[in-house]
C-alpha cells in the first residue's frame, strides 16, 4: 500500500475551512463509539491521528467540549459556517484526531483497526486480521505499528 506525496489537503463541505497534512498520519482506524455514531450519523467514524506540527488549518472554526465516558474532555472542532466535523483535540499531547473522511482524497487512508467494537452496530463486520479493541485504545502504539507495517515495502 503506497502513501501519496505530502502535503495532502482536506476540509469541510462548504470550503471555508481547509487544512494541509504535511506528512503521513500516524494511523487511520475506525471508531465505533456511540458518540462517533451520533456525530457522523453513520455506523462509525474514521479517525486519522496526525502530529500537531504536521497539521495546518485555515478558516474559522467553532468548538464543542465533549465529556467522554472516560471522563476526558475532548475539544471537537467544526467549521464555523457549515459545522462540518473536522478534528478533535484529545487529552494526549502533540496529536490531533482528524476525520479521515474530510480528506480531498481518501483512497490512501485505509483503516488499520477498529476501536469501541463493543458498541458497534450488530451488522458491522470487523476484519479479525486488523488491530481491534473492544473499548478505547488507551495506548495507540499497536495502531501506529499496524499503519507503519502496512506502508513498508
Ligand atoms: Zn464549512
Ligand atoms: Zn468514537
């Protein structure tokens, strides 16, 4: 699986917020938590972990501070105009969790795992060969390692 040339770009539906991803993300995976189902209006959302220094966004955003089941407060960032969900600031320092579906080109953003499979839809099929967690991934290292393995020749 080949990575594209960076930077890659993405943004919200109306185009007011645009971002540049200057290097490969650390991982891409699916989150099946109930909050992601509600926010995405779908069975899961695609999380793309990016380093702060690799991610540059322009345009006005609005924030919503969501208290997760874990008690962690997660800042969610949306376009101020169309309110498209773009990225989260998790408690972990140095990273953002961007929504992979907002990339202009999502062909290369292949999910390497699934988290919160305990709350997945009954019809959602989980590939057992991926890196899967019944709840959240307290340590994301296995998801980072799986992304690295997928992209080494
Ligand atoms: Zn917008
Ligand atoms: Zn989630």
